[in-house]
C-alpha cells in the first residue's frame, strides 16, 4: 500500500507541476484572489480559469467526493497527499464554495439520488454559487426559533420571511434555506429547502460592518414559489440536516485558525521588523506560533476522526471555538507588530488598509456559525458533561 501511495504522490506532483499556472502558485493577497465560481462569476485571469477547469476535470475541487458526483474519489490518505503536494508547490485552492464546504456534505448524507446527481457536479465544477439561509432577526443563537414559512400550496411551496447575516447573498445563485413547514413542534416543524436566488420575490440588502465592507446581507422572501421536490430530506425533519451542516460550517470556520504562524510572512507583509524590538511581543508571537502548530495537528487528527465517524458529535464546536479565537489572536498580533503603520486605512502601500480591516472583520468570527459562548456551552454540556444550571 505504501508503494501505491508513493506512486500516487509522484504522479500527483508531476501533474500539479504541469498543470498549475505560475500565477496560481503565489500567495492569496486578498479575497479578490479567491475563485467563487457561479453563473455570474468573472475570472480574475486566464490562469484562474485554467486552474479551476484543470482541477475540476480531475474531480480535485472535491477530491474526496465520489466520482459519480463530480469528485475525485480519493481515499483519505490520497487526499492528504494531494493537499501536501499543493502546499509544497504553493498552489492556491482552485475554488472557494459554500457548496463544497457546507451544502455538499449535507446532500451526500441526506439528498435524494436525483438531487445528488443534479447539484453536486455543478458545485464541483464551480457552476453554481450558494448562500446559507439560517439566521433571522429573532433567531440567531436560538436557530430553532426561526419563523420564515414555507406553505404547502399543493404543487409548490410559497415562502415568506426574512434571513439576516446571509453571507454573499447578493452574489449567490442559489440558497439552502431553513423554513418552517409546521408550527406543531419547534424543531420538528423545520424543513431544508433549496431555491434560486433569481426567483421572483427574493431580494437582498447589504449590511455594512465596521471594517468598511461586508459579505453579509439581509435577505427577504415575499411570496417566493419553490418546486415541491427541492426539499432535502423529509418534510419537517430539516433540523437533522441543519445540525449536520452546522458541523461542517463550524469545521470550515475553524479552518481560519490554520493560517499559519506569525514569525515569517505576516510581519514582512506589514513592512514591520521581522524581529520586533519589544521582547514581550516577540514572546507573544512565539507562543502564538506554538499554538498554531498545535492547532494544525489537532485539526488533522480531528479530520481523520470525523471522516472515520469516530469524532464526538460536538467536536466541531470545540474546533470552531479554538480556530476562531486563534485567528483573532493572529490579527491582533499583526496589528501590534505593525505599530502605527498597521493603522493606515486607505493607501496603496497598505493595500487599502488590509491589516486593520482584517482585524476588525475577525471579530465576527466569534459570532458567525454560532457564538463562542454557545460553542463553549456545547463543549461543557456534551463533551465535558458538566452539570447545567
């Protein structure tokens, strides 16, 4: 088996060397360098298009998905090798997608065969961009209190209500949305619905954050008609799908903690000294680097256990809390290492204030996907089994 894996590594290395454009081997400078795909997507360059098409052609945008659904069909060990070889080359991820990180796993677990064959290959090829319709003005941490309704009209659903903090709703093609299809039970009356954001009656309004920009939107549904067969799983049992997806969302958000240490490129990108004169700051950076390495090891172990079905169901909450707090620390240290230069907001030299805007944006990490307080409560109750109040 080891020989097979070594052959796979050498073949993968050769293919990446031959097919990854030079422009896609440079660090991501900002969110503008990410490829989100979708029907309205404009590629940043020919290289970005070529890289996505090459990787999607091999199923390597979703390497561990089954080949029948547009994936690469790789084993866990082969997937790990692919990631290692991409990192060795400095290759960017070819596609960033809520369809990959959240909806896809839920469809694989709960979707009908028809839904899998219809949506998953489009997601894998970057042809459809999704947003998530979960939180509402009166249903954030208490998500089961959502009030957006989908009424059964015989041959279709009629959706009315509002969502909030809907990331990239103004750019998304479709939405995976929690709706209330029954009022008899709080959690038992929720269904998981897919529909086109271009449907009549759907509108969005951006929400501006303190960083000066925001991916978040308010999203409104006014008599939106949705075909009956676009329910994932069973009617009134969407809470099971929602919880499963939340685990993958929290795993995705936890990945913010995997941005690496600070001793190398971060200080350099700010134009700050690589060895700050402040001994306390040097010590804090060193401590952060140790914690970042430890988190990376923990994340790798968690991923293996999760795929093997051995992870505690509440472990994504632990990972989400640790990863987002680590990312906040990283941004705070970037600001400290940059000194007064790090406060610059809108010049070309500072990339339009990338450092302070990222720092401000990171504050939202401990809210999105479930607040840090909620995650700690989940860990306390379900992992540590501490008594409740």
